[in-house]
C-alpha cells in the first residue's frame, strides 16, 4: 500500500500579500519522479530546501540541492525537480505573483491524476525519464 503524502501547508496566500507572493511548504516523497519539465508563462517559482535532497533542473542546468539551498525559475524558464533518494525532502515553494499556491495546496483527489496545473506548459519529460 502506498505511503500517504503529507498535506501541503500554505504559509502565505495571495489574499494576504496583495497578490504578490504565495508560499507553500511541500513534502516530496522518497523516489518521487516529480513533474515533467515545464514552464509557467505567468509566474516565477523559487524553491528553498528545508530538509533532504532533491535534483533540480532549471533551464539546462541539472544539480543536486541540499537543505539550505535555493533555486529560482523565472517565468517562462523550463524547470522541474525529483527526489531519487531514499528519504523524503521538504521544501518551500514561492510563487510570484501569487495564485499558483492555490493549485499546489489543492486536495490531490480533486481532479484526475496527471491533470496539468494551470499556467503550466510541459516541454519535456520528468528528470527520471530523461536520464
């Protein structure tokens, strides 16, 4: 039976920041392939690792991020991440302008599996599929 994923925690909503910033804490399960390589034409995303390690791809750069490191994907820049390790990772996701935090914090059973997020265009496979 699959392990339950921790629910996202929204620390800051667009309604609290005049639409400027959304902030969500996520747990990425060990072995998670992550989303496909994608872009958000309308917003930038920042990723601050709190615990664990994740592999990030921003543009053409592929790096392993560890707790205390920050990665940034400006609007329109291809990016993704994965957790190929054996331990869960925890990160903060910053959305500028705000709005995307609503999708990140949605109930996972609220839409069909594989539904693309709004303001997202897939441009390549997940990291695990491209290796």
